[in-house]
């Protein structure tokens, strides 16, 4: 009986660990990165999107991967000149967009290489 409960507990614990994805509330970008993103946003995006534009967008995108949002943004924005920024610049702007929705900053910047953004899920802001 005791042995059975231990087995059940181990299964439950491992299930729980495996089931919990990393999301944008887990301090996934750095303050400095968001600051750089703010400058780029002012220069390239503010003319069409005020700061309040992004939170509802994140709501719609919540549950999807950050990689998907980044791909869409890089391919279609700025609408006047799609894809004109460097990859890193889009990531910095995304960090700024996360900061606007009060997702917390952490020590590590958001990193687009290595496929990590495919597994990072957008939380409902
Ligand atoms: C010339 C105007 C213009 C500029 C500049 C511009 N956008 Fe957009 N953006 C639009 C339009 C138009 C849409 C689609 C209509 C809408 O949802 O408002 C849009 C939609 C978006 C969306 C939501 C798309 C979706 O499917 O949810 C995001 C995110 C976005 N833009 C980010 C950016 C970023 C980041 C920049 C700066 C690099 C930028 N935009 C610059 C016009 C612009």
C-alpha cells in the first residue's frame, strides 16, 4: 500500500514538472533590452501604434509561442516597410511590449537563437 502511494506521488510530480511551460510571466527579458526596444518602438512603430495598442494584441496571442508572434511581427511590420529592422531589433521591441504589459524583467535578455522562443508561451496579460 505504502509502495503504491509513493509510485503514484512520483508519477504525479513528474507529470506536473513536464506539464508546466515557461511563459512570459517568468522574467524572460532584461530591463536594458526593453529600454533599447523602447527607443526602436518610438522610431519605427509609435507613428501607427500607441503604447496601449499592444496589451489587447497579447491577449489575443496568449497561449501561442513567442516565436510565432516574432515571425509575424518581423514579416509584416512596420507596415510601411516590412522586415526592415534587424532580427535583434524586433526582439528588443518585443521585450518592450512585454514590459508595457507588466510582464516582469529578469537578468537574462530574450534570446531569439537556439529555438527557445518556440517553447516560450505568451501569458494572458
Ligand atoms: C504605417 C503604419 C504602421 C507601422 C509604422 C507599424 N505598424 Fe504594426 N500594424 C499596422 C496595421 C495597419 C496593423 C493591422 C491592423 C491592426 O490590427 O491595427 C498592424 C498590426 C500590428 C500588430 C498586431 C498584428 C496581429 O495580427 O495581431 C503588431 C504586434 C504590430 N503591428 C507591431 C508593430 C511593430 C512592432 C511596429 C514597429 C516595428 C509596427 N507594428 C509598425 C500598422 C503599422
